[in-house]
C-alpha cells in the first residue's frame, strides 16, 4: 500500500474468461447473446401478452366457478316474491362476471397469429441456416431499384434493360472509377522524377516557350494530371477564352455599323442634287480641307454634358485618334481643343490678305514611319462603308530620283575636316543599306557585304543591336496599362533596361574610333529635341533609329494632317460626339465629396497622402464649367464618365491642377524627377510658287549642334578618353542608370504653380538663337502633300522650328524642372523682328532658291512640347494613362516618344484601352484589346477602286493599304 491507496488486484486469465461467460441478469427469452434483435413484437410484446392472457384467463375461470356455485345455492333457498303490480320478482344479487379480453385460448391464438404475421412482415425470420427477408422489404427494394433505374438511364431505360451488357459495361466503369482508375490525378508514380521535371520546365522557360505550353507541362509533370483530364482542361480553357474574346466590353456593341466618309454629306443634308453629282463630290472633298477641324465655342453657348460620357483635352492626330477609337467603342466623346483647328494645324493671324487665311500650316510631327503597321493601327478608327482607311491615303516623301530622301542632317564636324564645318547627310527610304553604304563612303566606316549583310560595317552592327532592343518596345508600352502588381511578376524587357540608361555610353562603346559615325548615329537618334546623348534616354534614341532604318521610308497623309483630322473627326461626330475649338481650360474640377477626409494629425504620417477625389470635368478661363453629374458615377456601369488630358503630363498636373488639390492629394510617382523640354517657336512662311517651281524637297532639314562631333584625346597612359558628343560647354549629365526618387512628392512650400522652387533661375550659359549655329528644323509641308496645289494654287508653305531662347522663356530648377513664359518682360516687336530676321537668314542660306519668294512670315509661340527625353521620363512609374485621381486619364506623346506620329498614335491607343477597361489577362494572355475587338465587331467595308481616294493625287506617290 502506498500513500493510503490499496494495491490493484491482479486478474488471472481464468477469472476474466469466467466473467465473460456470465449471462446478463435481465434479458429477453428471444435475445441471442452477442446479437441485438429489433423485433420488439417477438422479444417483448409476445411474452407480455402471453403472461397477461394467462393471468386473465385464470382469473376469469375462478370468477366463473364462484358465480356458478353461488347461483346453485341461491336457486335452492330463494322464494319468488309478488310485486305491487302482481308480477313475480326474482332476486338478481348474483350476476355473471364480465368477460375479459383474453377469455379463451382462441382469442389469444388469433392475436398471436396476427403478431406473427406482423413480425414476419417487418423482420426476417431467423433460422439456423438462412435469413429470409421480410415481405415489405421485397416491395421496398423493388421500388427502390425501379427508381434508381429511372434516375440513371432516364428515357434510355428501356434500351438498357433490353441490352444488359450495356449496363454491365457501365457498372464496370463505375467500379473502375471508385477504385481510382478514372481519377483526374495520377495515382501511379510519375513518368520522370520531379526534379527532372523542374529542370525541363526551367529550360523551356529560358527557351522562350509560350506560357500555355509551360502551364500544360507543369500540370502533366508536376501536378500529375491524367492525359484525358489534360485534354478536357484544354478544351474547357479554349471554350472560355473564345467566349471572352467574342464578348464586347465597356459599352461596345457586338455589331458596330459603318459610316460614310468625311466628304459625304450627313443624313440630315437634304441637298440631293449635290449628293448625286460627281463633280460636286470632288468639290466637297477639296472644300472640306479648306475649313478647320471642329467648331468654335461661342461665349453664350452652354455645353450639355448629358449627351457625352468622355471629355478629351488636346489637339492633333493623337487626340483625334483616341477620340475616334472611343467613339467606335460606343462612347460619346467631347473634344476640347485649345487651338482653332483640332487637327493641330496653324493658320496665319497677322496676315491681312484673305488669300492666305485658309492655308493650313502643319506644325506637328506628321511624317509617318513604318507605314504598313501604322495603317493597320489606324484602320479601325478610320474605316467607312467604302474604305478601310476612311478615304485617307499616304504619299511617300521624296521621289525616285533622290532615293525618296526624307531627312537631311547637318551635324557640326561630321564629314568635314574642321569641327565648325559640316557636310549634310541624307537619309533615304531603303534604310539600313543606304545608311551603311553612305557611312562607308563619306565617313570612313567599314563596308557591308554585297549580299546585304553587315560585313565590316559598325553602323550595320549597331542597327542590328537597336532592332533587338526595340523588339520589346511594344511589351514596355503595354505595361503602362497593366497594374503594377502584375508588372512586378513580369521580367523587365530589354527595351526598358535600355530606356533607363543614357545613350552616350552605348555610342562610345560601339564606335570607339570613328567619331564621325558616332555623331551621325547620335543625330539620327535624337532630332526632335536639342539634347545631348549624355542626357538622352536610349529608348528615344533606339525608337528614332529604327524608324529611320525600317526600309519603308517616310510617308505623309495626302491632304495633310487636316485630311486625317477630318476623317477621324467624322467618326467622332457621326457617333454622337462633338469637337469644340479655341477652348482655354483653366483647371480640372473634382468632386471633393468622393474623397474621404482624414484627420489633420494623420495627414503628415500618410505615406501615400489622402485618397484623391474624382475628376468630373473642367473649368474654362471665362469661369464656365463643363462637368458631369455625380449621379452618373454608378458602380458597375460600362460607360462611367471619364476625363482624358492629352496636353502633356506637366500641363495636366502642374498648370491645370490647382495648388490646393495638388498639395493635399497625390501626384504621379516620379513627377518631381521629370524635366520639361524647352518650348519652341514656329515661324510660318508663305512662298510664291509651287514646290516644283521652287525645287523644294519634302525632306526635312535638321541642324543638330547637340550631336556635334566629339573631341576624343589620348591620355598619358595611351588610352582613349572619349569627348562629349555635342560639345562640353555645358555641364553634362552623368551617364549610367537614371538615379532618382520616384516616390518623392511635390513639396508643400510651392509657388502659385504648385512646384518646388528650391533655386531661382537655372544658372549657366544663356541660350540665345544664333544664325548658322543653333538647333533648327526646316520643313516644307506643301512639298510633301501632292494635292496641295489643287487647293491653294501657286503657293507653298514653310515651317521653321527653333528653340525659344532666354529672352522669351525662363528655366527654373524646380521639381519637376519647368520653363515659364516671361510675361512681365515680354519680348517687344523689335525683338521678334530681330529673331525673325536671323531665322530668315538661316532659311535663305540653306535654301537660296526661296530668296525673293517669301510673301509673308510670322512668328508663333512659344509652345510647350512636353517632357524631355531623358531616362527619368521612362523610369518614372507614374508616366502612364491611369492617374491617382479616379476617372482622370493622361494621353499624349509623353507616354511614348515625342515629335513622332507613331508615338502620338500609340499613346492615343494606350489611353483609349485604359478608359474602356481591358484587364491584364486580356492584354497578356488573350491578345484582346480595342483594336482586335473593333476588327471583330466592325462591319466590313465595301472596297471601291483604289483611285477613289479622298483627295486627288499623283498615283506614283500614293502608298495604298494592302
């Protein structure tokens, strides 16, 4: 005994066995040890009834005997009595006892027989050998079997019952499935080890296999999916993908009707004689191009926004292209153009002669490279009932005699013995072959192979490298309309890796010896902005180089950008939209009630700032507001109103966003690190004589001091020290990867324009236009358009672009870096006249044949040109169509490459897709976007003769769509 606890008694095996053999004290006579019977009738009710019946019959027999004995005694002793009425009364004190339930064995026998039948019906009759089921179960099982047959085979039951072998086959398959033979997941060991499968998948991914193949291979080797299940999964996925591809989203109709061309009268025109006359139809085509695109907004006019669901700010082909795509998708677009012509063209304002007032001056980048791809991109927005291109045709710049030359580059020092001299370099349509041959002939580069290979040409090798980097440009631009969380899972493209680096190191590495070729490639890569390679992004450089060397030359819309604008505006207006011109927008209007408030003490701690309010419209300079009603912003609506700004990122978030809103809420990530490019002047000239008479060429002339030949030197150790391309007179930007604070916000201590002014005016050498030295671009738009003479007669146009010098604009070292107009010290007419004289001198020195032919000249500007082409522009995550402010989107060439028609068009395509709301899966996996949907849902055009073009032109200069 331990701690008062008695020890356990051990139990022997014999005592345990004896205890198991004991019978329970209370047990039914019908109960079998080890079994439980559910037949209560037999085990409980029948013994109780027998016991009760025996007791009742015994008691009843005793009562009957006593009654009989008492009756016999009474009969012997009792006398009859005479009643009052004289009748005889008998003594009734001894009565027969009542008969109980069980008065005889017959009654008991009948009841027991009934109970036996009941027991046999509900419970099996237990015998020594077999168990025969009760009667009710036979019928129940039969009914259940009939029901199961009906549920399994339905209307096929008669056929199955007549062919039992089919049922046996089905049962066999069911048995195999229950055993796991038909499971979608493989139960057997994998065909190859899992580690080997992972290596195979890694090699497939490195080999560039498509994601669909990688996914199916992973399901087969890693997950262990059965082949038949894999086939079924592929069929199901194909069905779902096909259904998604053929589904119209964003309010788009599944059947988009075609419209008439822009030179056809609208349906509300009742002048039937004009419609049927072919001569008048030609007159309509010409007359349409003599009027600007859009209509001005009068001072009393009120814009009813209930008729629209999208407002677009901007002008030019990119803005109209975005509006046309959205109109095709079912939206009602209202375009507000700051210019009097929404196509982007300028007209003379200082000319008193009515003869020159209707002449459009093309001041935008309207030269189209890679014409085959651009026509495919423009077709869904231009297509009409009779033409896939909406009546628009493109003429190739140049002529056969000059090899369809489209650009002439004047780079200081290139091709000459002295750095202050230069030999113009001509770029021709055949692209790389002529460039390699001319570089070998004039600049001492290696010769290419006769069969078209690069051979010893360093230019050819460099062009191949640029094409390789530019191959992933589409993926980079598409990433701008894909959420950041999805982009974080993707590998950065080669184009992006080059975009965040400067151009100078690439040029120095690829052309270490020949400085002439190095400067030539620098000039080809950046013509539209006076920026050196040491500050230029490789993305802009590669895009421009590949555009020049595509082998298709440059093309120009016949009728100029106004004809293209008319065709795009026709789609917008016939789809219920409207284009208003001469609109001066002061600021955006926001619904402040849509932004939840935050406590003042938490504002400083909020890393991302307050949730921005929703943009609902714009406020004009005269105080009028063009806004959408708040009731139209309903969750889940396919046509939620949107505001699109195509005027540039700087104008959108600095000049059109009031200081309070910008300070309190967000700005796009990376905006403080960006820089605005220097504004430009446009000098418009009217020349007497046609392009043929003046021997004018369609090729644009560029003077590029930013690509001036570098002055390399050899140091004391004998190594080459590369000089700076473009000269070293201005402090250059450090080359390499762009380093910047992309998450930095605009400082609260801002100026009236809402930008940080940590320094005053940028210090450094003053920028002043110098004749014969400064950056210059000369173009003759009338020489590019073969139909110009038929509308304007014996006249030609010339547009000269120069940078605005410090007499007109001031650069501030803000975040972002901006240029402001010198309003307080505005240039006097005398200063404008001196600037015009210097530019005219350059024009006459370059093209002496126009001397004495200038009828009128005027200076227009300065104009903002968007962001500078530095690496910060392409590395900033906030340079994308979607903005921090709900329902406010950004378009324009700031998203792509400036001074490029293709850049404008691609930017318009990006913002239109963002407004419609395509998902990342649509773009990345299904190849579903606005272009593919329009091609799928747009009615086919009835093609007419190729000579039936919107504007008459010479057939040899017309590039037709295939």
